[in-house]
């Protein structure tokens, strides 16, 4: 028995010694340290042109980074900082981010760009960096700054939401309330807030704007009152949500060709006479002092691309304040110019100009906006031109 107790005593002493040794040896302790090398935040692109259509759902840019900054696994706060080119990040945008990546939609980045002073429809610059820190803002570190070019869009306050499609329907047009509505009565969306169409209207008739070619669909759009002038006025949605309000729009007292424009920023429509329908040409060119080739006969470098039965586009450098015109051949018969001398440089109405037009050689040379490279979209069904960066 004594022998057994001695053995147990020896074992307990050995265990005690081992325990004491383990407690007294210096174990290595991991210590967080500031990054020794400059970290990076990587943008998915260095230039982005923001677009309003579906802006809430389309990704404009993403940023990625390595989260291993401090040499140990420890809670780290990352903040993506965005500021104007000349800012110091003291009044910029700060977003706490996680997971090594973050994305922004067109609408989010547009809001940041406008907030930071960038001009709509002009190329500006934003700089971006990532801030990292431990708890209590300890061991603050920053990535290198990344510069990105951003072209914001103008934010519009629409009186009514823009529909996807829009048609003229009524007794004043060829369909005479029948269905399906022909393509000739389908309006063209010319920009982010307007629809337009050139068509024949019958005298003392009526029409409404509807959103479906096969049937009357909620909502339609009608004149706000039965007293709106023939040349235009206010419109409202007409459907179940507003008790089918509004009145059919009355046409002028002369059958003829008219341009109809709907503006959803103001909730207004315009009906104005046109000389004739505009047929899309086989080819379209640009010429003028605002273009690289001046008023010399343009070559294929200044030829538009036809994208559908009515629409042409061209990306071209323009010199601000100078003028240009559109040609349908390498000569001047037939040309297209601005309908008035005061057309908006970014979007306006066209007028046919040539020896056989009425009046002959009518219209005005179009004035270019600020110097830059623009995409010009011309639609002959609507008789419009629109410029975008």
C-alpha cells in the first residue's frame, strides 16, 4: 500500500512540474501591426458614363481589396472614401464596407458625383481610397488613391413616370379607335423625358395617348381639361387610380401633318404643324465648321450608322459654339438643319432643307454644345436630333 502511495505521489509531483513549466515558459503572442506595404483598392474601370435608364438596377462600378492588413486575424473596419479630384476627403462620401468588394449602381454613383460637385453631362473626376482601422480607430491606414472619370446624368423631376411605349389612338388618326394600332402611330422616345412623333391628323378630331398597341391599357394619358388649346396643353394619366379622368385631346381645324411632343417633366403636350413626314434617307453624313473636316464634303469618317428604319447615330468630335448640318449625300440635296435658330444644342427639332423643300433651303445651321466628343442620334420618325456624351 505504501508503495502505491509513493508512486501516486511521484506522478502528481511530475504533473505539477510539467504544469508549472508550461505556465512559466514564454508563449509567442500575435500582435497586430500597421501594414508595412501600401495597400490597394482596385476599381473595375477607370471611366464610367452614368445612365439614368434602369439606374437603380445596373452596376456602374465595383471596388475590390485584400482584407489581410494587420498580420493577424482581428476585427477590422474598412471605409471606402470618395471625394472630388481636389478634395481632401474631409467632406467626401464615406461608406463602411465588408467582404473585400463593393459595387455601386448608376443611381448611387450619380448621386455621389452630383453631391461632390461634378457637372451633369460633363466628364469629371472622383478619387477613391480605402481606410482601414482596428477598434477605437487604432492603427489607421489608407490605400493609394485611385482616380476615376465619371460622367453624371441630369437628374430629372418627372411630373409622371415615363411609360415604356406610347401610341396615338383616336378618331383623328388613321386607326380611328381600331386595333391593333399601326407602327406609324407609335411615338419615339427621343430622350429621358420626351416622346415625339410626326403624323397626319384629321381636322376637328380627337385622340389620346395609350401604352399598348393591342388594347386600351391603364393608364392612358389625356388632356387635363376639355379646354386645353389645340396647339398643346397639360395632360394627366387616365386610369383606375384617378377615376379615368381627363378629356380626349382635340385636333386643330385643318387636316395635315403635325408633330406631337409629350414632355413628362412638365406633364405637357405640344401639337405643331410640319411641312411633311420625314422619310429616312439611305445615308446620312455630318458637315460643318464644328466637325473635324469643316465644311468640306464629308467622307465615311463622318457618316452615320443606321440602327433601325428611322434612326441614325454617329460619335464625333465637335467644336463648341460652331455650327453643322446633316447631309443625305455628299452634297446638299437633301440636307437637314435645325427647325429654328434657337434649338437646344443637346436636343432639338430638324427641318428638311434643299431646293425643293418648302421653303427652299429652310432651317438653320445647328450650333454645337461645349467642345467634346458626342454621340448624335437622329430620328426621322420624330424629326429630332439628340446629343449625348
